[in-house]
């Protein structure tokens, strides 16, 4: 449909230019430049500075309009002015209609498509060195517009410089802004990479007509994203030696991008070989390529300068010299790096998706010169997290062929992700985090072709000690004696480091009563004796539901999760007030557990030998787990027996914990369980569980 619409409109444009005097000030345009997923610039060359208006919208009813924001004077003998009109607030991957109005002008309707978000395939083109050959240039522009429309037309074109033989107005308009190029730019935006013939100085025609995406274009180098591609464009006319402002900017730009595909466009090539009169490779760009572009994942270096097609493979980068879009051809000289070289007019069409970069070089008549296919692994899926004290465990599904994974994280939603970890497994424990701070994580897979697209972001916050009980009601309320308490520790078979095990409360989030009317949360359970079952969560990493049992709900006047009677039993008084010894966070017996934790595990807060601990040691593989629990005669919960279990898990994605055979329900005092794990492999996780049942 779009091809047919363009065919009709070409005729309409011919009529328009034939009647140009009746339209007043418009000399040429519109011209699309500087596109992003949400903005685009419309340029129009006029004889006056009075504002030009663009009507735009998703239908021919338009609905939106904006006018000239700035004008720049060309070097024409009789002054002309290039108007810049920026369209904003656009939606990604959306077809828009637009037209120019004002100054007596009312053009035909044209369309463009905004750049796309990650995950959406798209197409773009590269051409360079059009000078002195307007006929060839016209053929290429016509083919870009009308011959590469399936599965979709190009979203943008990159022009690699030397658009005209010099920067005079006559040559700029007669060699570059030929009829077919002007028609192309009405439908597809262009991005320039200035060349040595383009005269990048203040007031030059190159600067007057150049508009980079979302920038003033004042320095001629810039970058932008489209889908799963990051494009970095350099300026041959601005100093780019090692250590220069442009050089440093290029390094920072390619290192910062997380896109799976990165391409670099520059007028001069790093590696190129031609016959007499051709340019040689650029040593500065060679250093840039080997030291920064290749390590940062740049896979393609597009260039012109030499008027032929040559595809060289050096240090994992495809160096594509495609500079035959009209300029006089040079003889190509192939070397050991050359994959394909031909002295021919040329341009390149590139199709991009998250896992494939498909590039085809054509001549001006449509003959295929070269085909290049590059591949990447897909992004990891099923990316999940589980938070604990000062750490967050991350887990994801394996990617076929991946040799390693890179986890990046930061404290800003959506990035930047300033810290990274490289691992060979499909899980990692991120430590040294600040409790209560939100962290945001992404993960990529890497194989021999480089990094994949990034996974969906996961956010989580490490917690010191999640609250076990809800806030006490105003009257008659209490707290239930611990029903299910849990904590966990992890260790990898490929690691010689034992993760420090710290007790963490299991957050009892709701109670289910088997005797009416207690059907809600803890806040509506009064003090007394009830038959209940409780559901406990450990930082959302696993859930345990107790069996229905008769339990006692104790009054808690202080509201810190410790019953009055428990505090009174160990510290005297009424149990309704706290002092430095009896407060929830105190650890008077120095066993590493606070009073709150001693209450939850049913241990004696005045006896350092009474504690609930899980210890893990590594004896190569298999593992040995020490599970220690103690019972004292002065236990406050004299009417309850403490039961223990040891669980293991090899995959936290589905939180599939299983009890170690023989250790599902351990009852007894002062016992130590030694268990040799036979499950093997890396990433084995253990937890201990404690629950109280009436004797």
C-alpha cells in the first residue's frame, strides 16, 4: 500500500514543482532528518524567514501542528533559509501523515514511520560519496525508496559524507539535492556523517542542512538508538585524534550502550585497500577499533572515502567501505582481511532484529554485491530475584550456546546500570547491598558472537529482618506463638566461600482459622486459644503452611512482636514495657540472636547455648551440613515441642524446595545432624525450618 501511495504522490510532486511560483516562498522540501522513537525534524528551504507550519497526525485529518523553531541561511547568491520544524510527542513504530503549510504553501500529504522500541525488527540503509555522479546517485535514491519496501521500507538512511564535490551552494544542490534524493527525504529521514569534501564550518551548507537526532548538530557527531541497534556517527571534519574531544566521546558512547548491536559510521575507513589514487587506512581509527570499538561490542564499521565496495574482517569487526554512490570509482585491492571487494557503485541495506544483522550490498542497478549475516544469542528469560540481608539472589533460565552471563545493576529504575558481575552459571548472589534500598537488575547472555539483548529488568530490595507480625489492633489484640519460622543459606559447589548465615524472620502474612470467626489477618485475632494454621514467607523466596493446630495468641501491649508474658517470664515486671535488656533488638546473652529472634525460635534469651543455627561447610563435593538445635529445661514454651527440618533446592526460579530424606521432621534436644548431600552440581541451596507443636 505504501509503495502505491508513493507512486501517486511522485506525480503530484511533479505538478507541485511545475507550479512552484504560485506557492511563493518554498524552494525545496520537506526533508526529514533527526528521527527518534518520539521526535522527528522537518526541514524546508524557503526564500523568506516567515514561519512554516507542519500539520501531522496518524491520519490525513492530522490533528497536530507545529511551526518553525529556527532558520539557517544557505550560501546561495540570493539568500535562502532552511527552516527547522521539530515534531514531538510521537509514538514509536507509528506511521504518521504530514504536510507543509504557510507562506502560501500547501504541499501534498507525505508519511514517515518513527523509530522502533527494542524487540521490533526494522531496516536502514547506508550510502556515501555521491559527488560528481548525480545520475548514479538518483538511481540509488530511487531504489532505496521504491525497491526495498518488503517486509517494510527503511526507517532511516545514513549518508557517509562527500555528498557533493565541494560545499558551494550550486554543487550542494545540483549534486546532492537531486530530484530523487529530495523525493526520498520526504518519506525517509537522513543522518549525515560529514566527509572531507563537505566543508564542516560555521555557516557552511553542510551545517545548514544537517540536523542530528535530538541535538543541534553543531559538532557533527552524535548517536541514537533504534530497536536493538545503537548507531554512533563520527565527523571526519572535526578533530578525532587519540585524546581529542570527539575521540573520547566516541569511546564513552560505545562503552555506555547496552544494545546487542552496535555500528559505527565515519567517512574515512579504518581498514581499506585500493589501487592508485585510493585512500589508505586510518591509523587513528585502527587504534580506536582495536582498543575500544571491538571490546565494546561494535560489530560493523561503515565508511566511504574510497569509491568502491570492500568488506574486511579485522578483530571481529566487519569494516565495510561502501563509498560508490556516484563518485568516480577507484580500483579495489583485496588483502588477507578482505571477504569481498569489487570496484562498483554501491549502497547497503541492513535488516535488524535482536538476534540477527542481515546486510546486503547492491549496485545502482540492483545487483547483489555481497551478503553478510551476523548473529547474537537471545536475551535470558525467567529472570527472578529473592532478597535477603544485604544480598539479592538472581536466577534465570539458560540460553543455548551461552558461555557466560553478565549481570548489571544500579539504583535507578531503567538504568544506568553502573555495576556488573560476570558469571558462568544461571544464578548469582549479589552481596554488599544496602538494606532497604531498591536495586534494579538486568542480565545478558554472551556467546562467541558477543552479548545478547538485555533481559527484562528485575527490581528488589534487600531486607535486614522482615516484619513477622502485622501492627497490633487498638483493643483486645495479641500475637500468635511462632508456628513456622525459617531461614536459609546458600553455597556453590564451585566456590570455596561459605556465605555467612544469618537468621531472618519468616514473615507470617496471614492466618487461616479452622474455627470461626477468625478468617482474616492477624489484626483481627484476639488473645486466647484458637485452632489456626499459618502461612509464612521468607522474603517471598519460599512459603510454608503449617498444619492446623491449637495455638495460643498472646497479648502484645508494646506492639513489637514479643508477647507480654514472654518478656515478663525472662525479664520480670508486667512485660508491658521494655528496658535496655528486654527490648526487641537487644542480645543480652551474646549468641547473635536478638530478643525478637529468640522469641520467634523459642530459645532462651539469657542462655548463649540455646540457639537455632544452620552451618554449611564445603568438603569439595558433596556438601556437609551441620544443623544444630538446642532445648533447655527453662523453655518458656514448655507446652510445645520444637520440630526441625533440613530442606534443599537447586532452582530458585520455581522455589521448589524439598526436604532432605530422613530429615523432614526432627524432634529432640541438643542434637547435631550431619548430612552428606548426594545431589551434586553447583548452585545447591539449603534452609533450616523450625516449628512448634503442642506436646
